[in-house]
C-alpha cells in the first residue's frame, strides 16, 4: 500500500512534464502527417497539442495552416467556411501569443483573405484592412516571407478585380481608403517576389499567371502557367492548382 501511495505521488509530481511532452509529441506527429500530405491527421494532432496547451504557438499556427489546406478543396460551402473559421481562430491566437514571429500573422491573413472573397463590398473592406495589416506585419518581421508576399499580391489583385464603382464606394463611403493604394503594378511586384523566393511552389505560378493575364500581359501569363504545369505536385493542393492552371491555359487559347 505504501508503495502504491508513493507511486501515485511520484506520478502526480510528473504529470505536468508528461502533459508538456505529450503536446510536443503531438506536434511532431502532426509534422510527420503534414509532410506525408495526410492533412486530416495532421490537423487532429495539432488540435490535440492545443488541447494540452492552448498557447502552444507552433501547434496553433500549424493547425491554422492545416485547416486552410483542408478548406481550399472543400466543395461544400458550409464545410469550407468552417475550416476557414477554424483557421482564423487559431491564427488569431497564434498572432497574439507570439506577435514577433511571421507565421501567426501569415496564417491569419491567409484565412481572412479567403473569407473576404465570400463577402460583399462592406465585408471586403472590413476584412481587407486587417488582411493588409497582418501581411505587412509579417513582411516587417521577415521581408522575404513568400507567403506574405503572395498575400499582398493577391490583396492588390482582388481589389483591382472589383468593379470600379464598387471600389469607389468602398474607398469613399465604407471606410476603405486604403483600397485606393491598390494597383496592378504592386500586385505584379509582390507576386514576382514570391515566385523568386519560392520558384518551385505551384500556387505562386498559378496566381502570378492570373495576375499577368488580368493586367494585360498574356505572354507572361502563359509562361507562368506552363512553368507551373512542369512543377512536381508536392503540396496538399498542388493537383488542384495544376488543374486550375490547365483550365487557365485552355481559356487563353493557342499561343
């Protein structure tokens, strides 16, 4: 009985260390699943780590990233929205826990950006200002961060893709004055920097090509699309991205 009591006391004394270790092990297991493109398993492991330690920064931003990867291909709008909402929640906490690291700002800006595309003019103004804030903070911390360069490129591009009247209303009546700074030149500049930083990333080539196309340079657009098609599919959504690139090439028609 004495041994049993002593053993219980020892286990209770070790409990915090065991919990911390379990959280770390869950992150490691999540990283393995992520590398193997087993995204549901990766998210599950990161969420288990967060359950152990709600302020585990690495688990938080990686859970947000995994949720975004799962949300992008979701055909059902409600399911897609749920993943983006989950990513936003984890991203907000990550950015608050460690504001001096770029990853939290990146995943939060990414989640907000995808949510913004589902909104009307007023919603896009609301989200657009915060997307830009976190993307620029990410780049202040790490000027070469490809993901945030990509987000700033898309921020400019998506605003320029809005109807001119909608942009005018958003800028003058909905509090979106910062929208007036958006232009195609900045969209190109940021996305070219993202491609230069990560030339093997398929999604950069997809969005670079679409920015070139929509800003009037179809020759450069085609070159980026063709480069994207030649790249290996290494990320979770790369096959989907390559399918989108092929559709873009088909719409361009013969060279």
